[in-house]
C-alpha cells in the first residue's frame, strides 16, 4: 500500500479506535508509525488494552483491518490477556507487545498506562536470561545445522541451511549478551545494535555466498557462546 504525503497515520489510528474499539482504555501506536520512519508499504501497529474491549469472554485478539486507506495490525487485550501474552513473550525471549507498550505512542489513555509501563519497563530493561539448559540446546541445534551446511553440495540446500544458521546463531549471540531476540528484519537490526563489527563479520560472507567462510564465522561465534554441543547431549 502506498501512502500519500497528506495522510496522518496517528489520526487514522484514532478514528479507527473510535469506530472499531470504542471501549479501549489504552491505545498505543507502535512500530514504524511511532518511530517516524514509515515506508510506502508500512502498516499501523496498534496495541489496545481494556477490560471492556470484547462483547464475549475473549481475553485477546490479533487481527488485521483495512481502514481509511491504511492497514492496521491490531493486538487487543483485556488486562489479564495482556499479562498472559506478555509473559509468554518474555519466556520466549521475544516480548513484542511489551516493546509496543513501552516504546509506542499513546493515542488514548484512561490513566492506567503509567502504571503498566512502570511494571513492564524494568522487565524489558533487564533483558532475557539464557540458562545453561537452553544454551546447550541452542548450541546443539547450531552444531547440527553447521555440520549440515559443511556437508551440503546442492546449491539450494546450502543456501537454505545458511539462512537457517544465520537466524540460529544471531539469536544465540543476542541471548548470550542479554539482549532480546526478534524475527524478520528486526533480527539483523538487533544484531547490528549489539555489535556492528561482529554483525558485519558474520553477515559479509553470507551476503557474498561464501558459505565456507560463513561457516567458519559461525564457528567463531559458537565458540564464544560456549562451543559445540553434540556427543552426550540429552534432550
């Protein structure tokens, strides 16, 4: 979708909330719209919280809407639903809706937003905890995929293995440093924010299709995080 220069996405979001979720107590615009770096195809990410949001006993809803020339990705929660899904995100080291809560721009607030942010900001700031069992499991998976990449001869198989390996090692690098992981475009962004030099050293051979050198760079990061895990591993 292409946006015109005259569009005001925050105003569109406010009209959307009034029309579709009028009982929302808190409404927060997040993502590129809140940061001010939208592209031609950007949608509007919207977090809604309120105990009267739904007419039934639902506690959460994720939905996509077309409204006034915009696409809105809506994450709506009763307070208990937000607590449940926020905890899941924390446990999975990818707290998307907590980032939305803390970093987004509020367009509606019944007075409860400050309390929510004071509860969740310390959790977000503390970062994830990678325990030994999870570290060993992640290193076991990386060891296995790394060996598969080195053994592969089919060009397509090598590319697929390398792409998977980048995701797995990037997540381990972030978690080992106490940083939250992410999916899609946010994974390399988080990796560059952690350490631009290490991100470049890892990604340059991948972008050049030099899979042998890429495997060597993955090995370096694997050693830095604790080394290979293979024989004797119990899962």
